[in-house]
């Protein structure tokens, strides 16, 4: 590793220990190690990491996506445009499906340009500075094509007719060049005119076009200048937000209310400080600070982030929008993208305090006798045999398939994709920051996040919690009107018409996975919003309890389809929304009565355990313990 860097910074003892452990792991597993780098990192550092990975046996490399542009970038189109604007040499400025005034350092004063046109999905900050704004189709409404990083190409086909008088980006560009409107399908077909009609129709059916473009051979030599040096003073790092990215998704209520993976914050960005730095300044979560860097000043709330370096201030882009829509306007602070690392930042407390809407206020893993998140050693991945408490209740009269779910905590990355997939599938309402701050979020699935270990170098633990679908469910015992019942296939069901909103079931639930609908979020919904909802799932009214149903609508649909075809019920074809969306395939769902099913095999895994098993609830949702090296597993 030393050959790739011409200079090495001074490291703390903890940092040096990590570097030594990483180097030892790479040497111990030749050909299997890979070094990652932030896509917003300067080019010199990216080139060094690329060269290192090539030495480790990984010749392929993806072109990184960049939030901003580094100073050393030789090709600087925005810088050249700024110079042309300042010189008054730009007479026509066309911005296509972008918002450079918000996401880049484009000069905001465009008044000297005689003709300005913007085409985009939203009337955003850049559109507000233009003479003309052309609304574009949504991606689901028009024809297009796309190419992935591996060279494969696909045809984007419309799912619905355009809801408004809009055009695709291809049509807008073609009209600017030829002053005539051409059908979007014809434009895309003209791009792929060399392929015969039979191959085109096959591409429409398959979704991609064969063959893919040949990969580009990329090589990188170590940068002449070191990317890592000793830097004194505070350093500001600007990151894209985990949910709204650079602000392009700021008007999406689902993403605004989606908890950010580590902090579980919603509806705002924060200024991240290390625990030691916050203690030195006497700051806590929500306290206001002012950060000055380069030519801009940022004011916002503090959020303490264990594991962050003491000399680093973390800023998050994507907020402070003024022209994005009624959902995303005037949320959080605005920060313009700079380099990956801005040296010489200053920090001072303002005396303000912000009310932040977080879904989890404590992140310290409790050390009780029955750990919530269990960890096993890699060389001995086995948990002690569970002893199921004796129940005083009669067993349920089960028949037919018996549904269950197993979540592998070793695969879960805490990305929250399953949470927003569940929201889309089950018509879960967006409640807003004020309701979230009061603990009234309606998500049927949450991902708890905990820190384990010292605050300087903690480990993050994630645990998804849908409804446990307990075989001996306390909520069923406590409901005074029998609104929550047990089905013959093992589901804990909600009968919405019976529920009178006593919330007794929520107080009886030890897993706290039931939600109460405090307000009516569906009465005055716009027609476009009503069309967006899943028609197979009831839209709940005010005053009823809601919770995960194991996507019973999908179970019923698969059962009906098999019955119509005259065959037996194939339970392997039922996939829940969270399972379908999980990028790491950490969720397994199916018939636990079938020994050959994937979920049954997971339940026989030696890492298998049930959450709070000592309570005797016998949950159908269970977990596989996380795997770590022996020393790490012994810490718990």
C-alpha cells in the first residue's frame, strides 16, 4: 500500500490500527480484497485507489458520479460556462433536465443572457431564472433508452399515458434542432435503426438490447501529488443527502419522511459533529451552529455522529430549496457543492435550537440478558439452542400454508429500501415533520439502528422490524372488539371496520410495530395521488390501527391465480414488497410448513433466533445473527 502514496499523513492510534488491520486483511485474501472510495473524492485520490484495486486483481472500474467538480479537474465545463457568462458571450442558454443553480457553482446571475430556456420535471431554481420553462414527461410516461455502466442498453417504455401536456427530453432536443415535433417512440426507434425489427421487438419484450457495448479499458498510474497530507484546522466535507441526494428528490414526501440510515432523521439536513467536538463546544443534538467555509456561510442544527473524525464537519446537500414544490420548499439549510474536502472551516454556536424529527432517539445497544441483535463468530457461527416458554393459551388452529419471515442481519445494510417499498405497496400516508416529531409516523416497517463499542470507533447494527405475526400475540388478547385476529395460515390480521381506536393493541405489543392513524390523510387527495395508490390495498381512514400484513394482498392474488389455473397453491411464488426490494436479499419469506422452502431452511440455520423469545409470543418473523470476527463477536 505504501507504494501508491508518495506521502503518508500522521494517524491517530485508532486510525493506524484500522490501516494495519485493513492491510493485513488484503494480504491474507489475495484477489478477494477491494478498496472503496467516495464518488465525491478528488481525482488524485480516486486514481490512487483505482491503481491499488488494479494491483489487487480488479481491472474493472466504474466512472464515479460527482456531486461537485474538483479543482484539479482538467475538463471543467461549468467553469468554462461561468467564464463565458462573465464575459457576456452567451446569447442562448438552454438547461435540459438539470438544475445547475442548485446543484453546482454556476453563476446565479443570468440576467445578461438574452434567451434562457429550461426543460425539466419541476419548475425549480434554474427554471425561475429563465424566460421559458418546458415541462417534461415523467420517466414512466415516455419512451427513452439508457445504458448501464457495464455497457448494456435497455429501452425505457411508458407505463401510462402522459397525465399532462408534456414531452420527453428527446422530443424537446429534436424540436430545438429541427423545429418540428416527432413522436417519442419514433425518435427512440431511429436511434436503434440499425437493428432489424425482429431484434427490436425482442428487445422490447426482454427489456435490454444485445449485444452490449464493449467495456472501456481504463488504467491509472499513481498520482504525482499525494492525495493525503497533514491538514491543520477544521475540514468541511459536503455529502449528498442519503434520501434526497443533491435535492433532485426533495419534493418526494416518501423520501423526505424516510429515516436516514444512521441518524434516523427526517425532513431536514443537519451539521454532523463528532462527540468530542460537540462536548468541547457544549452542543447537543438540535443546537444551532454557523459554519463558514470558502465564500459561503451555513447555519443549521447539530447532530452528533459517533465515529466521525474530530477535525471534520459534515454538511449535507439537497436542502434549502426554494422552487421545488410544496413538499420540499424551505426545508433545512442550503450548501453549494465544493470540493470533497474544504480546509479552513470555522464553527461557532448561535444559541438557537431546532426541533428535529427523528424516528429513534437512542442508539445505544442495550446490554440485557437477551440481546436484541445477536452476533456470532465467523469460525463458530452458532447460537445456543432456544428454549420456548410454556404457553397457557391453546395453540392456534392452523391449516394450509403457514407464513413466516427470516431476516439475515449479516446481509442487512440498513438502507431503508424495504421501508419505502412497503410504503408504496400498502398506501401508507406521509404525515409530515410535526407528526413524526410526536412519534406518529405511519411506516409499517422500521429499521432500528444501534451503535456498539466506543464512540470514537463504534460499529453500526441494523435490525428491521415489521410485525412479528406472533403465534401467541398479546395484541389479539388485548383488543376489546376483536379487531386484530389470528388467521389459519398464521397471520396476525387487522379488521379495519371493527377497530375503534382504543390503541390497546399497541400498548400490548412488546415490539412496538403497530401504528395508529391519528388524522385523515386521504379525504382531499388529488386525482393524481389517488391514481398512484395500489388499488389492491385499502386506504385507511382516521382512527384505526395499521401494521404489516405480510403483503396479504399478494398472498391472496397468488392463491387465486393458482386456483384459476387448476393447480395447487405454489407458495414459493409469493414475494413480499420488502423482500422484492431488498438489494442484499436479506429477507426470506414463505411457507414454514414446507421443509424445502427457503424460509424453513433459514429457520434451521444455527444462527437463527427469535426476538424477545423469553416473552413467549412465538413470533413468525425471526432473524439470523450477524457474523463477525471472533474478537468482535465477543464484545457483545
